[in-house]
């Protein structure tokens, strides 16, 4: 925990067609932390001052049609910055910001002076395009992790993380993960007690179990290019305990294993084996949430075979164990 007796300036950068929750989620976390810290020690200065900035000062229309008011244009910001967070949203809006040749230079200069530099969701692309993520671990929304890795090979992209801290650079995953990141910053600054109070007040996990993989194989299938494999992926979801090898699935699709594997990856976006593993993980998660079966029985019923295989898979994908997941999420 760093020294608590000062006001930290939190700057949130957004833009036209940005994602509103990327901004107001972290802002409400910092506001709640300030209110609680002030109530505990009324003589202390406010813990945080949150400022929203944009390309220009004034109203900014977000992707949901609601307007936020940016108090300053980015170039007019003079006060020392503790934490600068670049918020995400529509790619076209981001590209419009980056047409300003001064923006990237401003961002690089600020990176040298801020205590913490970070991003919410696709805001990581602002940092990456300025070269500020080179040599760092980072994450972004699960749908564009591959794009970030392909466009910026010097960035160590962590696909299955809610947020990542790499030195003084903090990046978070999709949308609501900015709230998780803000809670982690509050805990770092003000201690676990304050962060826990904020989490309870906002009805949040202080540390959300797992990573972006908890958002299911079915989400990936929904973004498939065609409905060619709809029946097959429904079969996988309904029968996780079945033989779901490439050979067996290819037989169901009336295709050769090689052709099936190639087309499945092209249409769904991942290999059959990876999809099956994630579908089985989804099924195991649901059973852990809804049933009180022993972990051995859950593993057998969802195609993992043994509790140890399920345990290793959850650890790898979700950074948790079946027992810990059930303790957090069981109805």
C-alpha cells in the first residue's frame, strides 16, 4: 500500500463513440473509495480526484447515445497525473482520435511522468500504437486479443486475464474489467479494507475468479462466420461426456477429419480440440454452480475423466480450482 495521505489525480480519456462503462465503471469505484476513506478520516484530503478528458472539452456522445462531459481537452491538461487510463470503444472513434498527430506524442510524454499508465478494454490499442506496451505483458477484450498480438508482436498479449500489471502499466480486459482494475488500484493505494468495502458497496467481487475464458465457448461459436456447424456445436454443448475427438466429430459432420478440422477452425475461429475443451469447461462450471456432486463426478459427467484433469484445466484457463470456483459461485 502506498502513502494514503494525498489526493491522487485519476485521468480517464474517452472519445466520441467510446464505451460509457469503460469510463463510469472505474470512476464510480474511485468515487466510492474516496467517500469511504473520507468518512473514516474526515481530516484527510480526498483519496481521489477523477477527471474525464477527451480530444476536445465538452459533450462527448458515447456508443450508447448518452453524453458525458469532458472537462478538458487532452492537450490542456496541466495538473500532475497519478493514473492515466485510456478507455476503449468503437474502433472508428479511436482512429478519429489518432488522426491528430499530436495525440501519440502527448501520450508518450505523459507516460514518462505518470505514476500509472493503463487502459480499459480496447484502450490498450492506444498504448500499443504509441509503442508503450512493447516488452510488456498486456491484455484487452477477448475478441481483439488476437488482433493486438498480430499487430504488435513486441507485446506479450495475455488472452485470459481480467487485468494485467506490468511494471507501471496496467491493462484490463473487456468493458466491466475496468472495474476490477480500479478495485486493484484502490487496494494498492488504500489497502484491502477500503477496497473490500467498495466491492461490497458496489456488490462486486474484490477479485473476480477466473479469466476471460469464463465467458464461454458458446460466445466464440456465436461469432462464427456461418451457421455451418450450429448443429454440431449444439451437440458438443449437450453431450460433453461423449467421444468428441476430431475423428468422431468429423464423422458426425460427414467429412474427413482433415477437412473438418480445417473448416471448423476457419468458421468458428479455433481448433475443434480447443472448442471442445472450452465447452466441457462451461459444462463443468455449470455443474459446480448448480449441483453438489463431488468433483470426481463433475469431471466424469463433463468429459474430463478425472478430478485432476478438470483441476488442471480450470487452473490453466481460469486461474482457479473447482473447489474455489464452487465456493464463489455455487447457488
